[in-house]
C-alpha cells in the first residue's frame, strides 16, 4: 500500500523532472544548431572569399600570360642580301664596309625593295662618302651606326644591352632584323678570308631549332648563313676602338625601325 501511495508521487516527480530538463536539452540543441549555422556561414564566407581570390588570381595570371606571346618555332624574315663587296673587289674601302652594308640591308627590308648588285655598290659608296663628310670614323659602334641610320635615313634606332637568345628571337618574331656587332674571328665562318675580320657586323634574319639565320655581308655566300645560338651569342662585342681588344667590347645589338 505504501508503494502504491508513493507511485503517483514518483510519477509526478518524474514528469516534473522531464519537463524541467526538456527545455535545457532544447536550448542545447538550439545553441548547437546556431553554432553550426554560424560555422556554415563562416565556411561559406571563407569559401566565397577563396573562390573570389582564386578567380582574381586566375584572371591576373591570365592577363599576364596573355601578354607573353610565344615565339614561332622557326622563323625567317625576307631581308635582301648583298655582300659588302658587291663586285668582289676587296679593297680597303670594301674591307671596312660591313656596318654600312648591314644597315643598307635593313633599309631595303623596311622599304620592301630589292637590292641588286649595281644599286648595292652605288648606295654603299654614297653612304660611306656621307659618313666621311660628317666626321664618322672608318669603324663605328652600334650607337654610331644607329645615329647614322637616324641622320641619313630618318629612322629610329634602339641599342639593346646584353641580349639573350630569347631576346633575339623575340625581336625577330616582332619583325625586326637585328644588326649584330661581333668579334669576327670567333664566328668561325669558313668562307671568311684567312682568320676572318677582327671586328665584323652582320644581320640576323631568323632562327630554327639550333641556329640563328643571318645575312652575313662578309662573304658572297653569306645569304641565310647559319650560326649556332651559343657561337653567335658569345661572339657579340661592340667596337672598342682597338681591333685586337674587340673581345672586351660590350655586348650590344642594334634595331633600326621606321618612325
């Protein structure tokens, strides 16, 4: 009987305990859900920020990479050719005319004109006479040749220091023949007379997988003559004023272009 009397009391107590604890449990679940939703919102914000950052980075990367135009695998510009001695008369004047003939080749390339032998000779003589009249020495640096191209032809010139193989390829890919001053004896051209000239100039007209293509005015066989990349690059030296010291010359090249 005592048990039966206590049963309603215990039942009521259990119900009260359950009722009082239910809100706490609900509150806990609600708090947990709230934290979960906050976490999801934070994760979503981080994810959105990361996506925006990635998109921005990708866009920036694409913009930068889009400016880097790849160079063709092989290339050759149609630059006319004449040796510096068009009639094979290797007298004192023609022996020292590689600079003048090189700039004449570029001049005719820019004007899309041919350069027959008679014209090459007459234009060479006229240019060398003009240089003499204007006080230029027999051998000139790339800076001086650039100035000559500006004063005589009305072009714009650019001297580029320490060029790499990729620099030269890029210039050619942009349509610019490149005038190169060189220690002639380091080129190893078998068609040069004797050991070759101490100081020389030639015109880069293209390239392929392993070689630069040139119009080398120092020989009648110089049209499309090829030099290995390292051979030509290592031979680049500007005029120093003393032929025996040409290997001390700065590594510079010349680009001549229309205004």
